[in-house]
């Protein structure tokens, strides 16, 4: 058991939960737009984040010129629109938390 890893996990997942709660209405709007267009590009803390729906999930890619970090992530959500609608707000929070953590390191 690595205490450093546990602290990082607690910080990362705590940040995701905090962002999901704080930005819920914004994430709902982003969810609607992504479900409609299947592609969404946003800026967060100076970084670009691109989201793209796939038949069974969603991926995001970050490009942070300040932190010079690039992150790629894919999550399996399922085929249904309701499953995507339920999972996407948390996924938006995960993308933004990744940017924050990368910028802190």
C-alpha cells in the first residue's frame, strides 16, 4: 500500500466529485450538446478538451499548452442515450480534474 498513491487518488476523485456537484448545470448543457452533435470542444483553465461520442462510449483528449500535457481517455458507457446522459456529467468532471491535476504537477 503506497500512501502517496492513496493521497493522489483521494485528491483526484475528491476533485471529480467537487466539480460534478459545482458544475452540474453546465455539465447538463454540455451533455445535451454532445448527445446532439456527437462532438464537443471546450476550453478549461487554458486547455482545450475535445469529447467525441462513440457507439458504446465517449473519449476525451486534452491539449494543454501551458502544462504541455496531453491526456487521452475513453470510457465505456453503453449503447443507450439514457446511459450516456447519466454518465457524461461525471466524465466532464473527470476531464477537468485531469487538467487541474496535470497543471499542479
